[in-house]
């Protein structure tokens, strides 16, 4: 039997790290086993459904370049959007009713509320629905429904016995049936199925072989197995994926930083870096290898190597991966990403002029060597394209120095730059080192104001390279301009 797995998000919010981890694990598991990856939209909750979230899902999978073998618009088991499958759920719900595995419940929300209050007051160990309508006469219940009385359909969870489901990672998980949610609603008053019913029917009908989803869903496991049994079906294999934590050991959330993919995209992360890093959140190949391209993962991913222990999401590590992938890109493909950013930020024109292209060409090796995020490129090389109108003097002020000391530093540096071109890189370094010694300063205390004067920022390429790219004459002019500005601010 060939592997069929699915990613089944509910489009209620933006795609985040956890969801994408689930998508990628399913995708790579399918590829590694020559199986199919299915995308199913679980949009039965009309109140929480959100168009933007659906668009974001498509955009995210598109950006990561994770195509589905079956899903909206493609495949023989469709429709793949639950809101288009209501007839199917109705039919199956009726089957459960006929086989006495489900029953109509007419309890009003007021009644349910007061049951809950009672339970709270009595500190009752039983929580939830009190199964009030479980033993109504089915014919009578049907008559009431047909007379127009509002009702839901509930699953008859066995009162005794135990339910075990086997998880490929966690092993056997057993629950007493009396601890499983007491007779959950499977069809709502408005006729819509709940998550549990739709999810189980679809996994069965779509012939899903393995369910890989977040550990948050483990509590639903026994209930789903009971549903499969009620239908007389065999459940797929389960594989619940370890939690993703922040560094402080609590579940990853916005408190730790951005978690939505669209934010990572806007920040200038590469999909390659995201895919590589997220694949390591709960999976490993061996104990040392870290770099995996998409093609590697399509071959090497295996369920056996999924961990039990929670994974820790380390923003710094992802950042590091991003830098590594930027360095690994070919010039052509990196430029393809950088040029639109430079154009959007108004650094270069559209299309680029010859002169602009030449400047970028010169700066490229350094840019590729130093970029952390693609979006940093504009700030990094703006100084090569634009005159610096004014400076933020604070940027130019090293620690433990007074602004009044800076003009002298800039003057001395400008004098040194006169001979810049005739010296080698080492000689220039030596010259600046000597200068700092003479002035009783640290090398960095001399370099920082010079760097800010020349480039306007502290994140430019290395200083001497920046000067070389800009041209010595312009660099000297800028040193003077910063000096003038500082003198103006110092004037009483
Ligand atoms: N729609 C559920 C979700 O949003 C799917 C859970 C599952 O994979 O069964 O996570
Ligand atoms: Zn009831």
C-alpha cells in the first residue's frame, strides 16, 4: 500500500512555524516513501474561518515551493475543502445514527451551562455533558427533530472499557473510555460537522495511511479511534510530532518572537534556510549532520528518526542558517532576490542603469559574504548609490568618547586617506592602527566614526572595501561633511 499523508490546516490564522513543520514532515515523508502528499482545508468552523488565512496558506506553500499531489484543484479524492463535503458528512452521520452509535441531543445551551455550573460547584470529577439525551427513544427523538426542534448529534462513547491507540513515536497511549470526552457533538445545530467527525471521515475516504500532526492533538486520539470503530474502519497509523518550544522551555508563541512565516519572509529569510532549519525541529538524520537541501530531505527523511522530546526553536540558529544559505547561492540567483529589494527601496532604478549595475557588481562579493537577511542589502550599500544628506551623530560616537573628540579623529583619518590608494590593505590597517596609537585611542574608536562618515551606517561591508568601492575622494568629502555636522551641533 503506498503512503498517503496529509496536511490538514484550519485556515483561521497565519501559517506559523508549528503548522509549517507539520506540512514539511508530511511532505518529506511522502517523498521519501514514493507516496502522496495531500492538502486538505479543514474549514468547518465557519465562525473562525478567514479568507486571508487561506490565501496565506497558499502563499506560504508556494513560497516554500511545497507542491501538493492532491488538494484544492487537483486529485481524485476531492473536494479537498471540507466546506464542500457537507453532504458526505451528513450521510455518514446518518449511518452512525442508524447503527445506534450516535443520538440526537435537544439540550439547550442554558441547560448545558447549568450542568457545567453544578459540576463546578460540586467539584465533580465528571466534566462536560451529562448524557441527558443518550437514552431517549430514537423514534421519539426523530419525531421531535422532524417537528423542527433544534438539536445536535452526539457520539455514543462507550461507558466502559478502554481505548488504545498506537503512536509510532510515543508508543501505546491508552485511555479509559470514561475519561474520554462524554459524547462529543459530531453534527452541530446548523447541520455542520465538527472537526472530529469531518477529520475522521476524510482521512478514511482519502485513504490516508499515516497521520502526522502536532502533539497537541494527542488528547483527540482515543476519541478518533472510537469514531473509527463506530464506523467499523481501521484507523491510519499515528505519529504525533514533538512540541516546539521557545528557549525558556514554554511552548513557542509570539512572546518568543515572530512565528508566522509571512514575517520570516518579509525579514529576508530564504526558503532553503527555513526548510532546513524547520526539518530539524523534532527530526534528525544522525547526531551531527545539520545541512539538508530539499532534495536531501526528499530522500533521507524517515519516521524512525522523529524525536519524542520537545524541540527548541532557536532564532539565532535560524539566522545563522540563513547567512549560510545566502553564501551558498549562485551570484545570479542571489541577485534575482536582491535587485527587486533594491528597486523597491528606491536604491536603484527599474530597469537598472549600467552604472548602477557596475556598482552592484563591484559590491556583490562583499554583500554576499556579509548579508544576514536579503532585506539588509539596501541599508548595506545605500551609501554607494546615494549622497548622505545628514548623519546621526550618535552612530558615529564610540563608547567612552565625547562628541567633541570626533572632529580631530575625522581630520586625521581624512589626511591618512590621501595616501590610501598607494598602500596595500595591510599597510592601510597599519596606518590606521598607528593613528589610533598616536591619539591614545583604540582602533575601533577611530574606525567607527570613519565608517559612519563613509557609509552612514554600521552595517556596511568592511571599511576599507567600502572606501575602495565608493572612491577615496568621495570618502574624504564625507569625512569632512560629518565633521562639519558635528561642529555645528557642538556650537553653543
Ligand atoms: N485541522 C486540524 C488543525 O488545524 C488538523 C489536525 C489533524 O491533523 O488532524 O491542526
Ligand atoms: Zn441532551
